C-alpha cells in the first residue's frame, strides 16, 4: 500500500499555487504528480482541508450483506454449489 503524503507537503504545494505558481510547476518543484497537486488544491478550495481522506476500511457490499443469511443457508444445504448456481437463487 502506498504511504500517505504528509499534510505539510500538501500545505506547501497549496501555498505555492496560491502564491502564483501553476499546479504543474508546484508539483514539479515538490516532486509529486500534477494530478495530486490539482486534486489537493481543488479539495482545499472546496473544503479548506489539507488533510488526506481516510483510506481503506470495510469494503463489504451492503447489497450482498442483505442476503447473508440466505446465502449461508444455501451453502449449508449444498456445500459444492457454484457461484452461477448461487446467483440463480
């Protein structure tokens, strides 16, 4: 997993852009991707936040969680069921 960029670096890129440097030039100066500089400045202008958003977390699909008990019951009754067969239930 990629390590998060420090909040200090984000702040320095934003400050450079606010002082007149283009986003691409600021990205080059600080050694980050231009897309990151564009995103950081946009997020800062929209919300005022320079902190990175949380990464990862629970990726369970709520759609499948709604059928959890049904899926487990079907698997218990037929433990060699395929996904195609399970999808037909």
